C-alpha cells in the first residue's frame, strides 16, 4: 500500500496535495514500522509529500527514527539547496521553521554533526546566519536547548574538520 501511495504522490505531483489528509496518516504511521523497507517507503512518501504538499513541515522534525532521519534530512537539504519554493515559502518565510527543524534534529541526536547530512544541515544554518536580521527571527524561535545543540554541532564539525586537516 505504501508503495502505491509513493507512486501516486510522485506521478500526480502537486495535483495530489488536496488529498493529502487521506494518505498522510498512513505515511506517518509507517515511518516507525518495524520493517526497514516499510519505513524507507514511508519516509520517501513523506519526502515527496513535502515536495508537493501544502503543510510539508507538519511531520517534521523526525526525532525518533535515527535510521531513517539521515535520509529524510538529506532530502530536506536537497530541496532547500535547490531553493524549492514550496519548502522555502514565499520570500523565504519558512526559514525560521527550517532552522527550528534542523536544531531539533541535533537536540534529539538523530543526525550526527560530522556526517555528510549533518554538515549540510549546519551549512544551511550558517547561510541563514549570514543575514543577521533573518537569523535573529530564526533564533528567536529556538529554545536555549536548541541553541546549545546547534553550537555543539558546530564545535563537533569544526573539531572533526581540523583533525582531518
């Protein structure tokens, strides 16, 4: 059934958005299934839904499935780095939510800062930080725990990078 939903979402694209309330609960349920194949199919469906659906961030952050989290966050990074208009929102209005989601992933330790996905996520936050006004809005959405988790992730990445160099 999940593969059918994935195909429906993928091939119908934005036309499937009005029907997301029918299939989103199933995708979210199966993201934490015992079977890795089912979890992967559900995570893929969530990613496609995020690409075409309206409330694409309602199921993020993923905080409990450390096996699938790197794939989900990697796909989110792909969409952000491609400047996907649905993910970024009009005039980048979703940036505070994106920074929140990334910070929460580091709080819950579902993505390693030193991994490829972790470094991509931190690069996205760094890019947001390059605009102080925008980052101030984003930072105001973060709890002290989230701010600390981001700083620790930066430290871990810097430490690993300097050890390699």
